[in-house]
DNA sequence: TAGATTGTTAATCGATTAACAATC
DNA sequence: TAGATTGTTAATCGATTAACAATC
């Protein structure tokens, strides 16, 4: 039976992975839950609990084998098989994401981009093709693209989202600052920068209250 | 006494605000918790609880006054007074954020950017100045900059972060895919794209298990 | 063996949801 | 008044942490 994992724990896994990969490569290196937690600002109990969901476990008095841990997390997250994605909206943010090499490590492969502005179509600096948006549904179906990344303005995001769903996309990563409706079989993840900013902004305004 | 609000509720506030602002402007417009929730995919009880922390409240049988709600949320989040920010790392992502007009609505004002690459210094397309990074600490102090946005590679993020803290920055918004250590009086918010991707990737790989 | 470390079960904490009273 | 809607207290749910047993 597959162990259950909380959403939050799942989201911490890439952080562990990232840190483990940054360590000097040594086939037999071991790391304790405490050391791992200290490096990342997590408690050691939390680390053990998180890792228990993905790995066979460490050895008492020794710790976890870093190489195994890296492999286990990658397999658990599905980073071992590559997922093709399309990106919609070749503006500044879209281009930044298109040319970000780091996505490879997460098994994310942006195969093409789309934009409604024909002036933006053609080959991008990143070396990726930007197509007119009316080619999107068809291309998604033909290439069996599983992930759609939305970097268009809020006003056209829902429309773009609907086309992606129509094209058979199974997961949507939304950078537009707006709520999207998707059928329940499609997973939607909002990259909600406004939500992040809310935390910073509130914190600063509270400080002002305390020391005016 | 100020009402308490959960972190999650705080992060939902910009979503409410954004939706309310998208509605046709009408000084006396009212909206019910149910209508608001339906539009955003939240339950109506949650909406009422969230709003109770920021607003004087609605009227039974009538709902909330949208104009008041907008004002209350903006004040609560501190969007009414502007916070100056600097951005470090004028790469593609950095430039995308520098030229994003939408931050104004959140009271965020990027006053300058910094980069260690002198070739990137000068005036950016966004119209903002990019300075060499050794000017950063001083300029932050001089202008009393409160927010630092980090868009450098992971390898230099901690170093950049330390300089920002040294420069008196009170809040850090980190886009580098790495863990940062900050003193406890400084608030740190990670824009953790890898965490978002983990959710999508796991979902897709689970689907593969079920229908191979 | 003793001590360090893992792994799990139980307790706590925080957020969401349900039930219901209040009010226009 | 009756019905719709708000607001709050209590119950549930989920995630984190504490306590402790297991093991190398």
C-alpha cells in the first residue's frame, strides 16, 4: 500500500532533494534527520516523518544514505519520467520560464509556446518555437501534452485554460492573477504571487503599528 | 483588539480583492458571501470567516458592500501605503518582475535593481536603473528600502540575502530555489516554484499508476 | 553494553466546516 | 412575519510535534 503524504510534506520534498543534490557527491555519504533539518530550517521529527513516506528508511545511529534518498524522492515525485508542457503567453514572464534550464531537473519539458500576438510568434531567444494560439488545441492533442503553463494576462486566462483542457492537458500551472475553473479531473496549481506579497505587506504594516 | 487571521486566510485576501475589483464599479453594489465564494471556489462559511477579520461586516439579507470591502481589504493588507523594494538579479525573471505593472496595486514599488554582472547595469527596458551589486547595501540604507526581491541563481542567493539584511531590509521575497537563513525579525517568503511543480508532477505520476 | 538515531503512536495545534443563533 | 443572510461557537479534520519504543 502506498504511504500517505500530506500536501505540505509533498511540497517540502523538492527542498530536501535540492539540498541533497548540492552536497558533495559521495556514493556512501549518509545524513541524519537532524543535520538535514538544521540545514533547511525544519525540525528533525518532521524530516523523519516526511522521509518515511518516500524512502525505505535510514539506519539507526547512521542516518539516511543521501544517494538513495535522492533517488527515492525523484521517483516519488515522478521526476524520473519527463512531462511535456506547453506555455501560453510569451511575454516577459513567459520567456523567463521558457528559458529557465532548471525545469529539466523537475522532469518538466516545455515543448512549445503560444501567443495570440502574431508578432511574438516564430522562434524565441530560448530556441523554442512560439506558435499562434489557434494551433494550440491541436498541437496539444497531437503531442499528448500533459501540462499547460499560463502566463497570459488575467483577462484571457480562463479562455486559454479552457482551450488547454479541450486539448487534453491534465495539469495546469497558472501564473495569471485570477481564479480559474477547471473540471475536477484536471489539477490546477496557482502560482499566487499576490498571496505571497500579502504576507510581506501585512508584516510590514504591522511593524508600523507597533513602532510608529 | 485586532482580530486574528490565519495565514491561509491572509493569503486568500488578495484573491477576494482582485475579484471584487473586477466587478463593474458601482458605489452601492452589494455581494453575498455565497456569490463571492461561488466565483472563487470557496465555501460561503469560509468567506464569511475570512471577511470577518477585515471588515465591519455585511448586512443580513443584503450582503457586503463591495466598495467597502475593497477598501477594508486594502487597508488590512497595507496596500494603501507604498513599500519600496529593490530587486537583485537582473536576469530574465528579474526583468519580468521589474516591468510588471501589476505590483503597484499591491503597494509594491521596485525602486532599483542590482546585478553583479556589470554588463547588465545601466537602465533597463523597464525604465528602471540596474546598479552594480556593491552599491546595494548603501542604497538600501539611504532610501530606507523595506523589501528585497531575490532573483539570482541559488548559488549566490544567501550571500545576496545577507547584504540585504545588512542594508536594513525588513522583508525578503526569494525566487531562488534554495533555503535562506535570515534573522527572526526579517520576514522571508519563498516563491517556491519547485513546490508547485511537485504537486503537478506527483498528480500526473499517480494517474499513470492507475491507468498504465 | 550504552548511546545515537530511526520510526510510530498519541497529543497538540491550527484551519476548516457545521450548527445555530442573531438580524434585517 | 417569514426568509435570507450574517456572525459565532462548537465539532471536525489535517498537519505538526512530543513521547517513546525499536534497533544498530
